[in-house]
């Protein structure tokens, strides 16, 4: 399995002209490797016929991020990318074409979208789209030096007064955990168990990184 999107979305704007992502996928298909794509973009649907070919030879998984059910709030938190509703529609299309999917339920921002009213409908999306797994490292986020300053600047712009609450509660902490973590993770676990969705992080990563057994599977040499 070859995984793309861990450090940068494979569908960044420049890819539209360079076509590097599709070229990589064509090589993966040619040599019979498996593929896991991590993305926030429904642009993955442009490559769906190629992904189906990869899936026929080996295995293809698409992991899509969902964080915010409210569309207006989503556009503030995740600008310059399609909304959660559009990503949900992409999940269903992938499902209907035999492509297995996973949802990343991170980051969840304290005081903003760390509520039952936000998480429950996102989980409903996952159930309806029949995702295979949900990745969540806890309800919260991480803030490194540099990203913290950028995040606080955006808080001042879009949520006046909220920066002071973050400063008081979290200071310069790297791990920013929601006070609602226990409740929301409990809901997540219940939904996953009831709908046969993998939610153990190690098992989800194993699923994304391991080829299924196929009698006719033959992998060539990439280099």
C-alpha cells in the first residue's frame, strides 16, 4: 500500500495544472500497488475511474476529513476547500463505486465545534456513507509554535473574545483537549460499535495500510 496526503493534501491547487497526483496514481495502477488517499477534497472524484482500476488489482482506500456539520461554520474553519456536505456526497459516490472509505474526525475545536450537535450529524454522515473506519485521536486539536499564532489571529477575526479563553485555559500547550472529550468519544464509540465501523486508531491505520488477500494479486517492482 502506498499512502498519500499525510503531510499535504494531494489535491492542492497547483496539482490542477501539474497533474502530478494523477501521474503517481497511474504508476501505482500500472505496477499493481495498493493506494490510500488522505484528502479534504471532493476532487478525488475526478480520478475515480483510475481508483477503481487500482481497487480491482489491489486495494484502494479514500480517507476524507470531516470536522464541522454546519456549512456556514465549515466555510470559516476550513476555507478554500469543499464543505462537509460535499465531502459526504463524495463518500457516498466512492461507496457506490466499490471504493472503501475512512473518515478523519479531527481537528475538533474547543468552544467552537466540540458539541453533540456537531458530532452526532457527522457520525450520521459516516453511517449513511457506510465508511469502514473513523479516525479520531480525541476531541480536540494540537497547536505547534507558529500554527498557534496563526490560529489565534483567526480566532480574533472570526470569534472575538475566544482567544482570551484559549489563553487562559491552554496557554502554550501543544495538546488542546475539549472538556467534552469523554462524552463525545463515548458517542463515537457507541455509533461505531452499533454500525460495525472500525474506531480503534491502530486498527484503522492497519486497514488503510494493508492489502486485502486476493487470489489473483501480483505486485510488480516500482523501481
